[in-house]
């Protein structure tokens, strides 16, 4: 079980309201990612669910029961911190077993559960080491192990991969996704990295300044962003967004076109520009085009390799059905 | 090149020499005190016997036989140990609360505590004496322990607060998620992590309590009198008996110097604490 309902929750620090009234339901077993730029309130929201931060008003329901005033450890949730937050004076074994010891579980059962968690996380050889003797990835595994042993109704992850290097991050991303597939437990995952959000989530919650901009599956957000913010935030490289006469032609205040939805030609096309930088990735080529008269720079993504160089004249043609239109308020026009 | 060679030469020879010179300068009064304690009162004032004299244990024997050194020493131990324990008992939770659950007033409270150290002790001397006599606590252990604890609390809380601040908040929060109550947080997480800091705070408080003279001399007569009072008592009206006074002083500072010597490592470790991340 692990259905979490946020009912008109708000949070203020002094006079500053960081989260205006917010409603959200996280279904049992769902992998939900909170994503947004730093300072958007995603971590605060997670900490409110965890019970580490008091609500200014509103209620949090976990499995139908009001948990607003319930202390963190009694909510049945486990949290993995960005800094890992391991107990430096305890061995890996003690770290993982700590929550069970606090529950006054018998030593035999603690040992059994710790062994099982260590096995599933490839930590068996490290059980008697202290966190200081482990690498970043191993520490993060220990932190996850400490969460798993409690058999929580939901896992809360607060930017758990941002202290790892890029290669390790991809590996851990997969491990966490696999863990979710296997356990089918509710997971709430906070990140500022939209790639993590897109690759891991069942459902993404895009936040900005404490307000939910859109909730949806990764592909919903990609294909049908509800507003300019979501359009610009989801997708890599970023969507090209511009206003002006070109947008008006499409009957919108602002339009957006993703780099991968623009065709390129050296001889003819809708928009003319000059090549700034071409980034050759092998599988793809990113071309940054200037002097189109639409925006400072338009990025296009070509599958495979294309030979262009700085200063070349280039023609771009947006795929008409892939143009996103937004009104003056920045909301999507269907 | 020449400059580099010169500076490294200073590093090899100059620095140790300078360090030794400063060290000896600071150590000299103590050395002199210890030396004088082995002279008779008569020899102690004669310049010709400055370094060369016939050593005697007379002063020490005199001290234990006639002045009841052990009673004063016992009182010193009782009051310094009890005051240290009591100070920690109050300051650990206080510093914990301020470090991990700060309110808007925390900074002001810390400043206010520090400001109490700026109050001249003499300003409250008579109120304290009248109060102590009024409630019948004059010359008792309870009074001395209370006073020593109170004057050391601000320092202890400040020190511990600084150490506790070094502990990442995440670790305390992880503890909260793992089901630790407040006392458990202190016992299971805070104390093991800040052990060095707590030990050096305890040591420092103990040294301050042991050395405290202003209040212990003025608030005691016999029953709760500490070694400070014994030294003070040997400042006889008919003149200073340097030999005797030195012996008493040596015996008074001895224990704490030895303690400090053995705890050097712990003290340094405590003062450079901060590697828990």
C-alpha cells in the first residue's frame, strides 16, 4: 500500500509562501517524479510528505489516513537523501539495520533482513566497512538498503544521484528503475534533471515556484506540454520557442518546435539562417542556427551525421504537425 | 633560488628555535614555582640559591601534615567533577536544540549567553554572598557546584553548538525517518559523532572549574574550600612564604597539568573536529 494524497497543502517560511495551495494524488505503486528548476519547492514538498517539514495548512493522507501530524518514522515511508546521510560512526551492517533496531526487532531478524538487502544491492562484501571507506555509488546503495529493510509503503528520493558522476548516475538510474519494477512500491523521486524524470517516471509532476505546471506521463509532457514553461523544460536539447509574426502566422502568441522536429536543407526551406556551431555526436548532430530573425538561436537535431560548417547558409523547415502553439498567457492551444 | 633556500633553512632551524624560545618563556614561571617548592622558605628569597640549593621535601610534608591538603584536594575533585557533569548535562541538550531546531531567537540567545561572561564577577559578589548565606548554602558543595556550572555554561554551550553545527542536518533527519526519538538522536547519533568535541568541552570545563579562584575563595570557608582556597590561605599576613606557597601551588596545579598532558591528543582532535561528512 502507498497511496498519498496532498490536500490543499501550503508552506510558508515566515512571510514567504513557497507552496501555494496544492492538490496531488500519488497512486499506489506509482513512480512519480517531481521535477523543476532549483528553488521550485520540489524538495520542500517531498520533505512535507516525509514529515520533516511542517505544513502551514492542508492535509496529507497516506493510505486514506490523515498523516499530517504523524511523526516521520510513523508514516511508513523511507527516505534516501542527496548526501546519503549515512551514520559515519556505524558499519554498513549497522547502518542498514539501524531502523530495525529502532523498531526493537530481534537481532536474528535484523541480521536476516540486512543480509537480504545487502545481497540485492551487491553490498555483501562491504558489510563491515564504514561509510568513509566506500565510494559514492556504494554509499548510495547503503542508503537505499537502509530504506529497503524497513519495507516501507513508499520510498522518497531526494535528488539521490546528483552527487554521483555521470556514468555512475546512468547505472544507478537503471538500478532504481529495476528496483521499482521488482517491488512495485510507490516511489516519489525529486530531481532537477529532466532526463532522469523522463527515463524513470510513470508520472511526472513539473513544478515551478511551488505551483504544479503539469502532471502527466513522460510522453504526455513531451507531446502535449500544457504551457510554455513545461515545453521549454522537458526535452533535450530544449524546444525552440519564439513569439512575433511567425507565431501569429500560426494563430498563436508563441510557438515552439523541438530540435528533432525540424528538417534541414542546404538549398530551400521555410526559414533561412547561418550555422553557428555544429555538435557532432555520431548518432546525432546538433546544429545551432543563427540569423533566422525568429530567435537568437535555433537548435536542430539531425539523426546521423551531416557535413555543415560554421558560417554555412542553411534552410530549416518545421514539421507542421509538430508545432506547439501557445496563447498570450502561455497556455497550450489545441 | 636563494630566497627559497633561505626560507627553507628558517623552516628547518629557525622555527623550532623560535617555538622552543616561546615555549620556555611561558613555561619558566611554572618551572620556577616547582623549583621553589623544593627550597626552604629562607632559601627561596635568596638570589644566590636561585638554581643551586639543597632540595627539601619539607614544604610538601608540611602541607599534607599541617594544612590538610587532601581535604582541599578532595573538595576540588568533588566540585570540579560534579560541575563538569552538570554543565554537560545541561549544555548538550541546549546546544543540540539550538543547532538542529534553531528559532529566530537562537542567535540572540547565544549572544546573550556570551554577554553574561562580560559582566564583571565583582559586580555580583555581595548579592551572591548575601544570597548564599540567606538560603543557608554558604560554604557548601551544592553552592560551589552550582556557581561553577553556571559560569561555565555559556562557554560549554558555545563550544558544543559549534561542534554540533558541523554535523550534517541530513543525518539527524535520517535518524528521524528511521524512528529515533529525541533522546535517541542525542545518544545514538549526536554523542558518537561529536564525541571529540564533547570530550574537549568537558576537559576545558573541568580545567576552568579546577582553576576557578574568585568564587571558590569568597564563597567558602572550610567545608567546601578547594585548593584555590588553600593557596590563598598560605598568603600569610606576616609575609609570603615562597617555598610553602610554591609547594601548595604545585600540588594544586599538578593534577590538571597531568590530565591536560594525557588528553593532549583528545584536546587537539576535539578542537580540529569536523570530519564527519
